[in-house]
């Protein structure tokens, strides 16, 4: 049997890393399944050490430009990821040489629109906020934790704290909250955020945020839907349309002035590889 090599690319969206491959390239290989390939290629041992895999299919005669299959590093399917969407936008422009700056993509959460300005600014028109439920309370490790539920394309439990976010203090709690299935059968991402104390009233406020993600089963460097979910709660509290979100891997901005949230940030090509 002859195995053909395929080109795959690793991108970073605010430190959230993804392996991107076109469907035509993917089909050159002899991989058993897409989820299994995701586990192998995202592995820090056998692969490229990434948070997820996106397989991109070019569409014709549909009014859309591309569709994607998105998988977490454990092979589980994910509906939507804002950081991955920016990386896909960069991939379509820089690698696939898509001629337009506006790109429409069909995801598991619906159609999203991307506008490519440069590697350091890519806008993603996210899915409309499907649902917000404030004042949810769980008792975890003997402590009552009040939070909100926000479906920003992916379900998130969002909890505001005051002061710095110390991940070691939240790891076990996040693991427990991520496995709660009474709202969503597959569980929710868990996002922590705090509002910066240094703010000029005339400027967009900053928040710090970090997300414990399904499929990765840990805190990640950034999460686009988590940034939107936390920004939605902060925007309601502060009565602001634009929120800057500082995540461990970089800075994102969310603008609620439109019908759907607009997520902005960078997407940087890290490497190109060939796989067989």
C-alpha cells in the first residue's frame, strides 16, 4: 500500500492551538477515522501538541464558502470555537488563497462570518447568544458557587470572582463543574473571570478570564466562546457594549453592538508539517 503525505498546519489563536487541514489533503491519508486522527495529531507525544483539529471543506453553489469538522484533542466533536474560527479565517486566506476578505463557514453551531484584516486582526461574527441563565448555584467541595449559564455556541458555566485567578485553587472545582449534566447532557465548559479595577469610564473595560474546556479537560490558554460568555455577563453588569478579555494566551475583544457578538483577535501560523 502506498501512503501519500498530506500538508497540515498549526495555528495559534491567543495561545489556543489548532491543527488545520483541508478535506482534500486529509483524504490523501489512510486514517481510520477523523476522531482518531484528531487524538493522534493533537497529542504532545505522537503529534503536534494542539488543543484541537479542524478539517476544512470547500463548498460550492451553497452561498457559503467552507464547512468544518472540529474535534477536541481527545477526539470529541465540538460545535464551535471562536479562536479556531479566527485560525480558520487565516488558513483560508493565507494557505488556501481564498480571494475574499469575508468568509462564511458552516459550523456545528450554525453559520459564522469571518473578516480577515491581517494576522493580528481577524473578526468573527459569532453565533447569537442562545441562552443566558443567571443565578445557578452548585455546592462543590462544601462551598456554594454562584454562576451563570451562557450558551455562546458552546455551553459555559460562568463564575465571577474578585482579585487574581489562581488556577491551582480552582482545578478540582472546575473538573467537578465541567461534569455537571443537569443543564447540558455532555456537560459545560467552565469559565472564570474577574473585572479589572483600573478602568477609564470612557473606554472599554478589561476583564481577566480563563476557561476549563470539555475535550481538553483542563484550563486552556484561551477560549473564544469562553471570552464571549464571560464578556456577556460583564457587559450586562457594566452596561458596556465592548469588553476586552485578557486570557492567559493573549488579548481578545468582544463587541455586542451587533445582532451577534463580534470576537476580534490574532491568529498566527506556527508551523507546517507533512503527515502520512
